[in-house]
C-alpha cells in the first residue's frame, strides 16, 4: 500500500479521535449491537463525505448529526419490520382450538342464538342484518324503510336486550328452549 492521501489521513484522525464518542452517543440511544452498526454506518458516511466535514471541534457535532439520522432510519426500519410481522401473524391461521374450547364456544353460540330467539322478530332481523350480513347502517335503513340513525338506535337497543337475555340464559344454564337450571348442585 502506498502513502495515504490527505483525505485518508484526515479520515483516520477523525475516526481515532471520535469513534468512542460516536459509539457512546449511539449506545445511549439503543442496544449494543445496533449502536455498533450505527457508529460504523456514521463513519461510512463520513468517509464518503470527508470533504463536507467541518474542521476542528465542529466535526464531532457533524458526526453526531449523522449518527442521529442513522439511528432514526434504523428505528423506522425496525418499526416497519414489526408492523409487517404483525400483519403476517394476523394472516396466520389460528391454532386449532382444544376440544374444551370447542365445547365452550358451541355452548356459548347456542346460548347466544337462544337469546336472539327470545327477542321480538324486528329486533332479531336488525341484528341479523348488522351482525351476520355485516351490512352498513345506511343499507339496513333502506331495507327497513327508516333512517340510518334509527337503525343505529335499533341495533343498540336490540344488542342490549340480547345481552340481557344471554346473561339470563347463561347464568341459569337455559339453552335453546330447555329450562335446565342448576341450584345448589341439583338440576331442576
């Protein structure tokens, strides 16, 4: 290797003088491995832009500014990766439920259906349109011949009624028309 150029000597001096300070700056803001990578990236930028770096004590401020941008880019990249992983996890099929979970869900579904059947027919219909068919309130309003605000109120009231019926049925263990109540360990 030949004689180092002026730029190479300047970079080497800059690195020797400020590498610990730049690493410490990064380390105070992130974990050890990321700090090491950020400090290395900061000095890579410094090498590419050696002629833009101010002389003297101002050089450290310039390096800190580069390190701050490097860390901000790393933070954004990490956030994007986390969001992507979260979206991918949401697309994973859910794990198969245990037999106990299946039984409990079926029992709760039967109880919910029994509760809905105890409502007036018009309340049943508005809930089915909203919950099963997932129609927007405006479409339900058109079907029922009323305003979207009236539909919102009807859904809200019907949902409250079905919740009360569900509680009655669930606590009394009444399912789908059978009136089996458990009192003190005895079935009546």
